[in-house]
């Protein structure tokens, strides 16, 4: 738990303020410890390791290793046994090997770090001012397929980490009523569509997305010999003149609506409503800030909102469940069932119908 001001002495508060002031450079110190294999080496030596051994095994100077270790101690990642020996703390082990932490660190370092310098500009303009470090697109989604490979890798690993864990249980929910035609809106790489085809031998899926993403999903579907079951529909849902086609038994939106502002979400859901009938089931999968088991999850989601502000599009965020329910209602839909925190994931599924 984060201490509140009334629990802090002035000395404690000043210390916490300095952690924020120097936070970015301590973050880069830990990134360097990972990239140079220093932290993984320390973690492998559970009883501790000599600094001289680290230098010898990794061909690094003692100066370089010591400045990084001193920073890592301040960050709580390592501790000194004596002047010349160190071992990893529990935090250090998480930084080195916990998948959630690694995915988050790579995403922040590769996707967010440089662009975050322009956060204030993004707040003022409502535009993703930090995106210009990668290219001149209105949002990251138009440029996603053109990002450098390492940036793209970190983006997709982050995106998939926070969705793939939910798929197993979400598939059971969506296929309770055995849809024959499912629309995957914002289908991205086609992972969900491919999972649906593996779950149900008869279902057909139509992926609706921007052309760059459709090219990727089409390639992945072709590799799995699924082009006879997966269709592709090019659409920019920010263009209200472009309408979602009819014909879906189920409409699926996985971590899609958080990519838009509240007004845009309402417009998209109204588009979905027009394409649906009374029998159409509409599913929304999201990680809601106010519906998490652990404080770390809420912290990660709150930080992700800042990514949306300065990199993704300038006007979206991670929403609370209560806000999303209001937006669904505003669009003329109703939530008929809520599946909170499905499986071991951070996700909630909302099943909606035309109201």
C-alpha cells in the first residue's frame, strides 16, 4: 500500500519525492542491468556473487558495474553483503524473471519512454504528441505495422500478455450459444479469430480492422490454412460514415474500446447496434481499473492510460467498469451479464444486447 501524506514525516516525504525526481534514470539503470546480463547473473547466484566475478564473466569494467549496482540498491533490486559482494532482492528476482514485469519494462522502454517526454503537449492538444518519435501518423494504429521490429515486438507482447490469459475462459463464454458467424472488431493479428476456429469447428469469423492490421491477420490465417473460415473487412471505425456490416450472431471486442475516447466509444457501439438484431450477442472484454484483485494491476492499468495519452491516440484511457456501463447504455445497448475477472486474468467480459 502507498502511504498517504499524513503517515509520512517530512524526511520520508522528501525521500519519496526524490525517487520520483530520479525515477527515469533509475529505470534506465535497471534496463541496462538487464541488457548487460548483470541482474540475471546475480539472480543465478542465489547465495551472492562477487563484483569482480560479474566484471570477469561479462567483460565489463568495475566502474560500470559498480555505478549500476549502486543504482540498483537504491531501486531495491539488489543488496550488498559487503563492499565487494551482492545478491538479488525479491524485487530483483521479479525484475529479472517475472513475465508481467519483463513485458511491462520492455513496453515502457521501447514504446513509451522517448514519447513520454511530450506528455504535457499531449494533455494540452489531445493528440499523441509522443508518437512523432516513431512517425507522422494520427494514431499509433495506422503506423503499427510500420514500426521497427523491436518496437513492434514489445508492443505486441504487451498487448497479447494482457489478453491471451483471458482467451481460454472467454471462449467458453462466447460459445455458450454456439454462434455461427462471429465478428471480431479490432482483430489485430488475428489471434482471437484463430482461437475461435480452434475452439469450434463450424464457426466462421469476420475480422474488422484497419488495412495494416488486416494484412498481418490475413498472413497468420493463411499460415494456419484458415482463409476459408476467416474473412477480412477493412474499416476505420473513427469514420462514422463507414458502417459495420450485418450478419453477426456474436460481436467481439477485445481490449478494443479502451483505444478510444468516451464519445468515440459511444459512436462505435451505436455502429455495432445498427449492425445487430435482437438475437445478436455483443461481448466487450476489458481490464477495468476499478475491478482488479491486486494493487499492482491497478497501477499498471493507470500507467497504461498515460501511454494512450502520449503515444497511442491522445484521448483514450483504461476505463472503470462503471464508466463503461454508462457508455454502453448511452449507445442504446444494455449489459445483460457481467463475467468479472475471468480465470486468472485481469479481464471482465460484458455481454450486451440491444436495449
